[in-house]
C-alpha cells in the first residue's frame, strides 16, 4: 500500500485526548484537558434549545448567520474599539480550531515561513506543515516565559508570510506585554507579514487587566486576523463555535478555505452565541471573578503541597514546577504517575514543545467546581504525604467511608 499523508500518519493522539482517556480509565479527577465542569449560562443554552426546535435547521449562510456576524462586530467595538464590517470582515467557524486551519490554509503557500512562539497549541504545527509552510520557532520557557527580542527578530525574514500568536497563551497563562506586542507588530510590518492571532482566551484575563488584541496596534488592522471561541467565552467548549475577524482582503481567501472544510456551523448554536455576545458587562466580569477564585484556590493548595506554582494571568491553566516532588524523571512520567497512582490528571508542558523541551513542569486546569479542586488537592496530599506508597484506591476507600 502507498503511504498515507505523513503529516497525520503515525503521529501521537493529542495529549488532551490521551490524558482525558487515562483519567477515565483510572477514575481520576481530570485537571488535564481544558474544559469547565459546569456548562455555560442557562439563558444561552435556552436560546439554542428554542432555536433548535423552532428552526430553521438548514444550512446557514457560509459566512455565518448575519445576527452572529453583527454580534461579533459589535463586541469588537465594545471591548477593543475596533470598527469591523459584519458583512465582509467576520467569518463564523466550527470552533477556533477550524478557524486556525482556514487562516493557515488560506494564507500560507508551500515554502512560506511561519513564525511560531513555543510552547505551541497542539494543532499549530500540523496545520502549518499540511499547508507546506516552513515553521520557524521562537521559544519562551518557564518559569518566566520572557520573549527574547533578538530571537524573535532573527526568526523573521522576507520569507515570513505569517506570524501565529496565541495571546493570552496556553499553557503558559502568559499575557504578552505591550512592549512585546509592539515589537511583534513592528516586525510584522517591517517584513510585510500577516498576523494570525489565536485569542480564544480574550475574556479570561485576570486581576483587573483586559486583553489588547495585536490588531489594535499601529499598522496592524490591515494585516491581522483575530480568532475567538464561544467555547471559552461562554464555558461551552463542546459547541465548537468560533469566529474570525479581519480585513476583507484577508477574510475572502479564509472564507474560501472554510467553504471546503466545514462550509457552515449549526444555526441554533450561532443564534445562541449571538445572544451571548450581547450580554452585559456583569457576565464578563463575573466569569473572570469566578475563574480567579478557582485559580487562587488551586494555586494555594498546590503551593502548600510543594509544587512551584507559576503566576497565571489568564486562561484556564496553572503551570507548576515539580522539582523536589520525586514524581519521576520527567513531566511525562510525573503525569503518568499522578493519573495512575494519585488519581489526578494533569498535562506535561513538554507536549507543547518540539525537541529539547523543558521537562520539569506540568499544567493543571482550574476551571472546576470547588469540591472537585478540593478533592484533587486531597488526593495529591494523600499521595505525596505517603511517600507515593499510598495508591489512589486507598484514598478513594477513605473518602467512601
Ligand atoms: N487555541 C487555543 C490556544 C486553545 O487552547 C484551544 C482549545 N480550547 C483552541 C484554540 C481551540 O478552540 P475551539 O475549541 O474553539 O476549537
Ligand atoms: N484547549 C484545550 C486544552 O488546552 C483542549 C482542547 C482539545 O482537546 N482539543 O486543554
């Protein structure tokens, strides 16, 4: 038989799926894959349910329901002061993942260089490779995730077609500083590169700060697309509704890529997301306040157990150093040990890097109920205090008593 496409053949299943399946197999508390354990607002789900029953349930327009495109444009104005034409500058997709594929396939031709900042969200590299692009990676590393300005400058060349930026960033929970964004914008302009900004965590920014899209920097409006996800903004990750906002000249080929990937997205979900985006400010501040309380609860507990908890300025995630905890020789080992023996699933940070990855850090997802966070901490405490001799089954038995 002829070989199938090497971009997809023989590669590992994504770490999120792997850890979620392991968590199920070991009856572990799943703090690996990033998803909330309560569903998003009732009113949004009711709009979706009503729209499902009332219909129509036929193909919506390829660019997305007009009401959702208008809501996306309006929220760009409301949160970032951006004037977006809903008819030519917004595209609705089946999740941010599809949006990323549309953008990369539409902008990158074989041989084009794509600048990426490691750690990388799982789909970035395969998508760039599938497009025939040449990935040029710059790396930020724990514990401070600082972007090296010279390394970034060196990554850009006249062959750079696209810079792909994830801000706020998974798994680092980093929000890029104004100075870093200014440098990135400057390099994009100087090298005539497009920017594709994965901003799915735009509304999950903590401690009174707010997100500033790269698109708002001087000269970037015409060369940047930004990607949002209703999954993150409304705690409905299974819905897979995303949106791309950008100048018509970029959006046109992106929409053509979309027309042959999914063409469209479930109409009832689009209607409900349009309703959600118009929610008043208290929804958005309530979301971050709730997440901050969970973040702080988990961070405190993990620090007390001896994890080196790094700051989390945004997202669903806490990254922790595991040095001194005797959890194995690497982050991968540590996650295997924790899921099998402590009954808690996390994700190894090395999974987000290529070769020579840092191997001393693991990522915990904190968007869970308080009782679930406490249960995970209790399991970790029991496991660590017993010098690892106390299998998870014992903890469970104790809790059941
Ligand atoms: N980008 C990043 C950085 C993510 O963490 C995720 C996962 N939530 C996605 C994209 C994918 O989002 P969606 O579920 O909307 O496809
Ligand atoms: N974005 C989620 C995470 O980082 C996972 C999404 C997925 O599994 N595709 O954990």
